């Protein structure tokens, strides 16, 4: 049996360990019921001991809410449980971690991304960081490749022409931009030449640029814990999911993104370039597939949108 002193020391060690993991970018840990029960026992003992000694309960910010935002040991670490999230329409109503806690953790990731030495050290990306937008507690997350000129100007992803098309697609799904979470793999607009005279010209990120930055979008996925990720276009598909080949072949299948289901569709800028109704129809089919995966209601009108 653990004594109150053991309990206090155990909690302090646990708190240190969690803070280290948080510092290393780990945002979710999974605990077995048995471990949670043992933790609750330790916490109760430490509290009782502190009260008996007339002291405040031991400090353990990182372990204050074990059932919702819990702790290792390492053997217990596992991906977040997507089944415990609300539907997109009710996002924010009853999630595992309060959205405001998620917002703070996302802000910490944005801060790290802003100072990403590896990204900036490449010398091929511009200076302004463009992070993400939307609901930190969203069930549905869109991931693109990198910001363009308009995104850089407004410091928000997907606000240029491709972003406006993405917004229409989201609205046709019966959602709003603020219901979903929208991010990019690379957080800086890729330079063309030395970046000084590139005007509004954009380019997709190179593999080494995505390799330098992908840890941030992975950390975002860990915090938001979406039920479904939509990778927009071949560059995001390869950079995030490690899938080579064509988007056409990867469509219509649920892939695995570190434990989170993910699907692939064409990038909205490809739709703008190709202009073809058949590509637009395919993207819409992918969105219906996404809605089915999320258990969202689909109206007849939505089903027949392209008929
Ligand atoms: N294309 C992307 O991939 N991301 C943006 O934010 C804008 C355009």
C-alpha cells in the first residue's frame, strides 16, 4: 500500500513526467481504467495527507483532470479516442477536453511553429507564419499544403480563391468554417526565387519543407482529435499520410493518420484550374463520404447536388 508520502512523491513525479511530455509536443495520452483508478487513489491519499498537515493539496497542474486529459506511463500511451467526440453540428457541446484548453494548447503549438528553426533554416520559406483556423474541438479537419499570397496577407489559411471554394464546399455540407478545423502542413508561404519579387505567385511545398513542418500539424491533430481528416490534394496526401501516387487512386478509402481516420480528395485549387464538372462532382462525392463517416445527416438535395 502506498503511504501518503509515497502518494505525494508519486504525483510530483507524474506531474514532472507529464510536463516533459507536453514540452515534447505530446498532447494526448491514454490511460487504462486500472491506471486511472490507481491514480485517483494516489491523488486522494496525497490530498488527505496535505489536509492532515494543514497544507494545500500538492501542486499538479498537469494532472488536475486525469479522466479527461490524462497521464502516462508510456505503456499506456495511445491515440485519442475519436468515438468520444460530439458530431460536427454539436461541436463543443460535450468533448473530452474543454475547447478553451484546446485553444491554449494550439496557441502553444503555434508559438513553437512560429519559431521553427528547422523550417526557417531551410531558407526557402517566407517569414510570416500562417497557422490554422476554426474550431479547436472540431470533428472534421481539413489539411492543405501551405499558405499562398492571400493567406499570408490575412494570416489565415484558405482565404484566397481556393479557400473561398473550400468554404463553399463546407457550407454545402451544412457546416460553417468555424465548425471545422482548417490547417496546412507547412506554416509559411514557400518562396519563389529569393521571395522578394514573387508577387501573388505561389508554389507547393517541397518534401523537405513538409518534413520540417509536419510535426506541428500532427500536434494539432493530437489536440483537436478530429473524427476525420480530409487531406486536400496530392501534396498534403503525401506529406501527411505518406501516400504516393495519384489522388484518384487514394480517394474513396479511409486511411490511417496516426490513429485518426483520414480521406483524400482533390485540392480546391485543382478544381479552379481544371474547371471540370466531373472533378467537382468527385470532390462532392468525397464530402458525402466524409459526412457518412461522421454519421452526419445527408439530405436528398445534398445527395443529388450534382444530378
Ligand atoms: N492552399 C493550401 O494548401 N493552403 C492554403 O492555405 C491556401 C491554399
